């Protein structure tokens, strides 16, 4: 926010603010410009209209001040006068042909500003000069909607008496009655209803005024609407009734009033969620839940995901509501459609107190949920050590398998929570165990680049060179994801074999090249033999240079080329790294390869195309230009492919 000093303004503006009409006339006599504009394009007349000094304002007008000049917000002096409630200024400006329909950048007219600021006399001066009072602003709102939103009763009355459309809707289909209900402006609400406002009208999301009143917790508005025969169970576009909305917002008194008026406590929305589901998860809804259960809400109703209110209370950490539901016969081990019980969800979301309540109430810590995971799996996967501790105290098994033969220590390795790992290992978890993919916890910790977990597991004796079913070691996975190379370095320091190949013949440096992890590449190069840059029996058809070029990783490619025997090694189709880079439009890689001496006049083994053919065929003009600038132009251009086609 910038505060402007009056001393920085022109003398004529200073005179306006000082209310000095004599000085103003003197300045005008000395040829001061009455239409001068400041940095926000405000004229002296804007200032006079804002201040309400009628003598100063009239002096400016009779001396040629333009009455319809607009500032940077498109506000005219009439807008300023109406916003400030300066009736005499409004009268004078209108008399001198000020545009009563002028719009600012929000498309608001002077009447909008008078209505929003409750300047009734200003509005009454404007209305006789308007074609109608229902002009809308950029949001589609009329002056009546602005007046109602702010609770200006006299203004609302004046507008209604002058033909304001009580059912006019803005661009979101909200009407004045929605705003009156939401903000609890009861007198305005009653006036609108008496003037014919539809009590069950809907906005774009199918919210009625009763929904709006419920959301705002406006008890008297609820009563007024119900007395006007508003339908209490009207659903919105999601199927939520006003009772759903009240429960979501924890509006206790409103909830009771709606129920007393006949609201269905077990109404389900389009997702099968009842008001009790919402009360279970919402903030500050303890009393709302008590009311619903007392009025017959079903504690074990399931939504379309199979979740009960107890599931939602558990995952949201609502301790008191969890206890309340259990006291009202909620099923503690009820599974949702994924097989997860409330205990699974409480454990996964780290709700330690709720986990304790559920366990003390008989929750089964052995029950398998999603993918065969136990609650301890879930807590370990999310890295919630205190939840793990509570589950272990109740006898949860650390070595139980999920559907993929993963134990809880696999899950903890994925989360990277060292405290969880240490807790599980101290309780007998086998950190050498492999899942059905042959992966140990070290594979997962390395693949997720959890450095401290890797250090702990390696220090505990995990084999750094153990292969999974794809013959990948922890180093393969770390190399693919470790951008700062800390995990890669630690594995190499502990004798990880950088030359070990997976079932496709790829080493760790191949994996690093695919992802462009330059630091990992540089570290791996010190532990690899030169044959990784060759195509031979038992090795893949692509070298690390091919992979980096294909994926556009030019910094990684530059690091590889520092050690490569030749930049022109061809794959099984005779393609060089330059061919792949040019074909895919990786101009930086093309530049790097040419800088390292890559040959341009080399043909692939399939179509006998050169890298220039590849760039031209795929429309990569930058690559074409780069190649031509770094080679013998005539030789390259005159080279033909298998079908005797030139570039």
C-alpha cells in the first residue's frame, strides 16, 4: 500500500483538499490546469467530489473541468461523490451532464457505489435519470444485490420501490436472497420475500437460500425461510441438503432447527455421504454429531466408497467424535471398499490418539486392508512412528506380509522415516527380507533417495549388491533418482558393484543417463569400465550416451563424453547419439556431440539416413542449423538415404 503525500500533489489539488475556494480561483486565474491528472489519472474534480466541497466543485466545473473524466480505475467524479455520500456534489454533477451510467473497471455505475455504501439520497438523485435500476456489474450483480449483501435496509427499500428486480441473478446465478440469507440480514430477507423473491431459487451449483443460511450459521434466516415455506431437504448439485452444509460447517444451532423442521438426518448425497459423515470429519462439530445421533442418524451408514462416519472421524483425527460413534454402536472393524478399517485410516494419517481409542475399543490390528496391508503397514508407509509404537504395544506383527510379500519395514523404507525403521528393527523386523519382486528394504530406500535410511540399512548389514527379479540392485534404483548423488556415493563407498547389469544388460550408469543425473554419472564413471560405452554381446544395444542424447540431457551427455572412447558408437540399428539427438530436436545435445567430434556423415543401418536427414525429417530447424554450421555443407546436403533422397 502506497501512502501519497498531499505536498506531492499539484497546487490546485492541494487547494481542493484545503477547501480553499479563494486560492483555487487565484490558481485558475494564473492558468493552473483544472483538468490536470495525477499518476492515477485523477483530476481535481475527482478530489472535490470525494471531499464533498460543493463550492470547490462548482468552481472547477464552471471553469471547464471535465465532469466525465476517468481515472485508472475508470472512476468518474460522480462515482467518487456517490461512494462518499456527497449529495450536493451528486446533484451538481448530474445537473452538469455527468454520465449517470458511467462504468468503472468492475462495470459498476455510480448507483452501485451509492447502494453498496448506503447513500440513499445519492441513489434517489440518480434514479430519475436512469433507464432502470437493474444494470449489472462485471459479476452480474445489480445495485440491489450490493445493498442486500451489506444489509442496507433503507437502500433496499428505495431500490425495490423504484422497480429493482428482486429475482435478478448474477453470473453465478446467485440472487439477492442468497446474500441476505448467508449474511443473516433478516429485515432485508423479509423485504425480499414480501416483494416476491423465490425462496427455493438455485444458483449455478444448485444452492438454495436455505443452503446459504445453513453455511453461514444464520438461525433467524433459517426460520424466516422455513416460515416462507422453503423446502428443507432440497439437494444441491452434489446432492447435499442444507443439513449437510450445516454439518460440514459445524453450525449446531442451525442443525437443530433444520431437524426440528423436518430435515432428513440420513439423507445421502451423490457420493452416499450423510450429514453424519460430514459431522464426523468437520472442524468443531462435536455437538453436531451428538444432535444427529440423538435424532436417529445411522452410525454405520456407508458412502459409495464403503466408508462409515467412523472412517472419516478416524482419518480426520476427531478423537471425541470417534468415542461418540463407538458409544453409539459404530462397527470398529467395518472395512471400506478397499478393505481399510477405521484403524487403517487413522494409522495412515498419523492420528495417534484416535488409534489408541480404536485399539482400546477392539480394533483388529491384524486385519488386512488395501493391497493386503495391515494398520502397521499403513503407519510405516506414512512414517508415523508414534502410531507404529502404539500398534506394536498392542501386539501388531512387524513381519506380516501384504499381497506383494512386503513387510512393514519395506513400507518404512519407502517413507524414509529413520525412527520408524529403527523402531521396527528393534522389534524384530527382518531388514534382509525380499518381497515378491525380490526387493529388499534397501532397494526401496535407495529408489526413494532416503539417504539416512540407506545409511541405517547398509550399516545394519543389508547387502548392497542383492538383485531383485529384474537383476536390479539398490544402486540401479538410486542412480535413476538421486540428483545430488549422496545415496549413490554411500552405496559405492560400501562396495556396490557399478558394473552389475540388469536382465536387459543395463548398468547403474545407464539408469542415471536416462534421467540425466549428472552428479551420479560422474561418480559412477570412476567405478565403471570403458566397455559400458561399447555395443557388444551381453550388453544392451544402447550406450549411456545414446540414452542421454535420446532424452535431451545435455549436461549428463557432456559428462559421459568426457570418458567415452568415441561419440560415434552405433546401436543395433546403426544410430549414433547424434542421430538420436537430432531426431528428437535436442539442439543442446547436438551442440555437445559436435563439440566432442561427433561425425555428421554417418548413415544408420535401416534407412541409411544421416543425423541431418533425421533432423529434417522431424522438422527440427535448430538442429539442422547447428549441424550445417559445424560441418562441410555440400557433403552433408548431397548425402542420400536408402531411397536416394537428399535432405
